[in-house]
C-alpha cells in the first residue's frame, strides 16, 4: 500500500440544491429559504477558512465540497489537496508538541 489515506468528498452545496429543487414537495417551498440561508453560511465559512488559514478547517471545507480544488470537473482541481493539507496538519501538531 502506498500510505495514502482514502478521502471522501460530499458536495453539500449540490445536496442543498437537490433538496430544494427536487426533493421538497411543491407545497413545502417555504423550506427553500432556510436551505438557501444555510448554503450562504457554508460559503461564508469557506471564505473564513481561507482567511484564517487553518489546515484542519480547510480540510473540512474540502471534504464537504466548499472548494473547487476538490471537484474533478473544475479547472483548478488538485487531486493531492487532502495529502497536502494533512501534511500541514501533521506539521502543526508536531510544532505544538515541541
């Protein structure tokens, strides 16, 4: 085994769109607004993660699909992003223990 860790990506934004557009009965349209507000908050979280540059939070944002670098269909896709972030997290832990 090469030592790589298996990572799963969930596209939360697409899931919220799918729920709002296709899963809700037409008479439940009132739920669209809260779902949209939640989506906007997740996007704000992604922006904050970039600002504070915490590798653990960045990795979480990647796992839930907030960044295009984890989307294989995106031009800026980076298949090694999880390994790079894990390396930063490990270095951060090592620095804290010293």
